[in-house]
């Protein structure tokens, strides 16, 4: 089903389009402060981002969407009560090895542990691990369209939504759609802050 606004259309992305979803998210977050902290080696950042977003799409509860002409993408997880969110932490092949994410594995693991304590899993809800728009199309309403598309259905189903905003700009956008801070920002060592946010149904 395609959802249209005066600014953009939003549609589900099939498995054959997952590569496009990943490419959009990689481009959208290449200069994001948190991504630069997680993957400090510029030459490896794109590859590691692709692994990261690919692991989100591999979750059995994942829903992927594309907006506009493929300039925006979102990954939502429709989680049942008690179901843990996607575990983005790499699993080493043997003690001391980080074959997937290299030296960034420890940062991903530490951040995942810190965020896990804040994620509400006692009730069914939507989780938005990633939503982004390519650089030249930011500010054109694609993010708003993707939020409205999925949150309208969440409201109809009577379920809340959770996310972690990675910048003041994205936090402000989410606040406009009914998300509220869920406690203080999360930091790990010298990482930029992440704002856990919750949106009750019907906001």
C-alpha cells in the first residue's frame, strides 16, 4: 500500500529493494556524529554502516519503507510484548575476535547494552531503529511522510512507538509527532548523546 502526502509518497520496500534501503541509510548517516563515533575509520565507515543496517533488516519483525523517488528510507520493528529489539551487537567467532565490525564491535556492544536497559519491552510497540533521507533531499518532508505513514497505523492498532534520536534536529522532528523524552540522554564514554523517546498511541 502506498501512502501519499502533498510532499512525498511512502511505500513498503520488498526484499529485492533492501539494498536501496541500506544505501539510502548509509548516505543519510555518513556524517552523523554518532555514526562517526561508532565507525571512526572513514575508509571503512560505509561498509560497516551497510552491515549495521543490513542486520536491522534481517530481524523477523522488520518492516522497510521507501519515500519519494527512493530518497528516504525507514526500518521499523513491530515488536510483541516481551520481544527484545534487534540485537545489533556483533557476535565474535572466537574470544577476542570481531570479524564483522572490527574494532567498532566493542563500541556497538557497549552502546547496545546501555540502550537495552531503556527500551520498553513490556508491551507490544513499534521500534524505529533507522530512518534517514539522502543529503540533497533533507528538509523536503520525506521524514514527516514516513512517520505519518506508520504512526497512523500504529494509532489505529492502539500501540505505542519507541526510538532513539541521534541528533537535536531529529529529536525536534520526533517531538512534533508526539514523541517524548524517556529519561535522560544516553552516553557511552565519549559518545554523542542519544535521546530515548516514547510515543503513546493516539498522539
